[in-house]
């Protein structure tokens, strides 16, 4: 069974009905062209409203900071013997890191990488 999402593109009649329903909602009227033109990005408005420190805290990117290009891992597709892969997987979470460490140790011992 496919896990790919199936999108339903509404017919013209369905689209018109959705538009009418949205426009009749008193809590969310459509924006005028003038309102759309007056909008500014949050990064420009928040410091004025909240101050720089609070704005920076709100807009801080989540997750780990990006590594420099030279330190980023490279996605790799390769074929390996089943028993080797299963042996690493049997060691639990982090098996790909341990496999990388084993390849690094080999490359260093064979003078393929600087020591």
C-alpha cells in the first residue's frame, strides 16, 4: 500500500463553494489589496513591537545550527554484504556512525586520510 499522499484538486464548482464559504466567515474576512500591500515581514516588524532581544528569541531557528560545508556529511548509496550491515545494525542505534568510524579508521591506517 502506497503511503504517498493523494491530492484532490477541486472542480470549479467546488472551488467556488469553498471561496463563498471563506468569504462569508465573519471572523476571517478576505484581505483587501491595500492590506496585502501594507504587510511587512515579521523580521521587520517584531523588533519595533517587542524589542530586538525578544524578537530574536522568537525568530531563532529551531534545531541544530548548520555545519560549515567542509564538515557536512555526504549522503551515500552503496551496496555492502548483508552480514556486515546486519552486524552493525545489531549494535543498536548509531550503527551508521560506527560504520563511518570503521571506514575512517581503515582510511587512516592505509594513509588515505591525514593522521
